[in-house]
């Protein structure tokens, strides 16, 4: 029997990252730098929010959690476990794109690792989302390459975005203080430390090929806190906006 | 969505230009015979300059309406209540942008670039459907737009899909297919509110009252005062009269609104059983022209948002134009 509190903790942090990242992606809908990117970010927003929904449904159906709408739209900020990376405002397209690259590679690696999970619902979901994530990472890689090699302004922007986003992205792999060992022992997933290493191995070659200067791995101080309910000042306004209509009448059907 | 029934034009440009009227009469006759015969005109075919001009104007305005039309609904994506509505709304607005892309491509086949069209939109030279110069104040506005504005647009677009210009017709066929799903999601959200709590129902009624006049305006001024030439009809650029499209819309949707126990803010609205046509109060046409000319509640905001997005994305577009530069070493 897998420890359900540990599973719940893992699923909430995955789902919250997907929901908030999807929310940020959807903020590009209608406002992208070119129509094609507008469409791409909207499409990825749907996938991310769809993944979040699927994860919340696992909590609801299998682990005694609340209804997905109520859980996502009515939960207080301190009960969210999203990483600081996804909470950051979109800023310019350079940061949004770099975050998309770093986040989606991390997401892809996480789901790949879940293909062998001892927990069946996550194993099944990871197989389902594999095809989608392939396109997200292809999209991110292609744009990182293009924008890093298209003149000084574009290159400088991508470099600055990388400098800014890298430690935040490393924070995705904040280990659970309570459940890390039990999840590894139960073979739910290989643990954050392993995923972080795999992620570095995956993103470095792309960034090198794009001629971007990389931070020294030993110098990186990952931005932790999100998994413990400590958030950036940007999460609360986002949640307030997200639940604005739902909160008009939480019992009503919308 | 979102091609309004009304093709905006600058004053005094509705008539064929002098040189057009005498331009290559044999080719013109052959061209008109093809159209009369139900054939499609394709990009490489000969066409009168005036036909090209009118089509660019029509398709361009339709494309602008798609990308500007994404804005009022787009602001509700982050606030949509629940996963189902949120996902449906993102997908819908994404489709609208996709329609814009298809339409700009169709217009480009006539010789005007996307950049030139966007520039004309931003400078105010080229218009978009008037209906998007009104605000979406509450979630119920999203339901009204998704159901009724999309429905109105479908009436117009189904007609235009039978027009004479091949690339536009093919784009419209795909657009209409997707719009029929938009209509379903709009209808679903609309019914949810109409059959919901008293507060939800009131919210919907208020939104309906606000949007009724813009919806009546959507198909353009009455035929009796419309100055568009018969030529556009003959060339199958314009496929149905404003009044006919408005009547068709009322015929299909007013009963559906009334069935839900909602009212419409027009005391004389009714179907005349003798004529089979709908009767209604004339909406305020002065307001219509005031809004077209920039005086609507959101004209300024819509264009400013679009300008802001264009400005912010400029470096990306510039980078896309550059060939990849290979760096030997990472530069400090």
C-alpha cells in the first residue's frame, strides 16, 4: 500500500505547477508577438490546465480529495504548492519562452519517470501526456535556438532571461521535507534529486548549442519555498482573479 | 466569429472608379460570366481591380474582427469559472486567432501583406466589426457573445462561403465548421446561467439588454439606406442583404431566447405572421456610425491593446526575419 499522504503531496505540487503555468500561458492568448505563437501558447495552456485537471481528478477519485473545481478555485494560497517559477508574471516574451523551455523540459522528464511508477493512475496519465509534451519541448527547443541566434538584441534578451529564470527553474525540484524518501522507497518516482540531474543533462546541450552562457551548476541556488506554501507576491492576485466568477456563488453550477 | 455583415468603406468610394467601368470589357464580361455560372475565382485569374479592392477590404476587415474579437472574451479566460469553461474558452479564443490567420492568408493572395493589413488596422484606416467596441462586463457577457454574436456571425459567414472568391470561401468553410462548436459552447454557458440561480439569471438578462443593440447593429444599416452597389451582389462579394441576414438571425434565435424566460429590450419585437418577417424598433443608427468613427466605449482600448502587443512583439518578429547566426563560442 503506497503512502497516500505522500502521493497527495506529490500530485498537488505537480498539478499546481501545471495549473499556474497554464494560467500564465493563457495570458498570451490574443496578445502574442506573432499570431502563430499566440496559438501555440493557447494550445499549450489547454494542455497544462488539462493535465492539472487530470491530476486533481486522481486526488478526487482515488485519494479522497475534494472536487477538482472546488480544490483548484477555492483553496487558500498557503495550501498551494506551486513553484515560484510558474508564479512569476509573464513579463516579456523572452522570459515567457525561457520559462516554457525550462518548465516543459522538467515536466517531460517528470512524466517520463512516472512511466514506471508503482502508482497506476500516474503511470497511465504519464503515457497519455507523453505525446503532447513531445510537441511542447520541440516547440521550446526550436524557439530557443532561433531567438538565441538572431542578432544582438534577441541574443541578449535570451541570455538575460536564462540568467533570471535558471535558479527559479531549479526550484521546481525542491524535495519534499516529509515524503521524499517514502515516495522513492515505494517506487512512485525516483525523487527530485535524480530528476534535477536528468533535467540538467537535458537542458544543457540545448543551451550550449544556442551559444548561451550557462551558470556554473555549483553556483546555482535553487529558489525553494513553493512546495511548503511559501509563495511569491504574484500568486495571491492570480488566484483571486482565477476564482472571481466562481466565488460569486460557490454552490452554483457555472 | 466574427465577420460583421457590414463592409465599412470610406465615403464616396462605393461606386466603381471611372477607369474600372471601361476596363477591358471583354475580360470583364468573361469574368462576370464565370461568376454567374457559379465558378470560383482563383488568385491567378484575371479580375477587375475593383473586385480585388473590395475583396481585400472585406477579408481584411473580417480578419481584424477575429483578432480584435479575441480581446473582450480573452480577458475572461483567466476568470472562467471551473475547468470545463476555462478550457472551452481558451480553445475558442485560440480558434478565433486561427481564423484571423487563415483570413490574412486569404487576403494576402490578393496582394496585400499581413503587415500592411495590421498597420492599417492600427492606424485606424481599416475597420473591424463594430460589435467589439463594446465591453464584456461580466461572465454573462461571455455567454451572450459566445452564443448570439457567434450565431450572428455564422449567418453572415455561411452566406459569404457561397461567394465567388475561392480562397475566401475555403477559409470560411473551415471557419464555419469551428464556429458551430463555438455556438454550442456559448449556448451551453448561456443555458447554464438562464436556468441557474436568480442572481445568475439576472446577470444574463442584464448582459442581454446591454448587447441587444450592438447585435441588431451587427448586420449593418437597413437595406433602404445602404449604399452598397448591386455590383457587389452581382460579383458575389456580398451574398445577402443586411435586412435578410438580420431577419434570418431573429427567426432562428429570438424564440430560443424567449423560451428560456428571458426578455429582449424591444417592445415591438415580433414576427409578422402575414409577411413572415420580423418587426423591430430601429436601433439607433447614429450611435452605430458614431462607434464606427471611433466614438464607442472601447475603440481606443481595443486598438491600444493591439498596438501594445505589436510593439512588445516587434523584437521577436525582427529576430524571425534574421537568418541563424552561428556563434563560435559563447560570448560574454
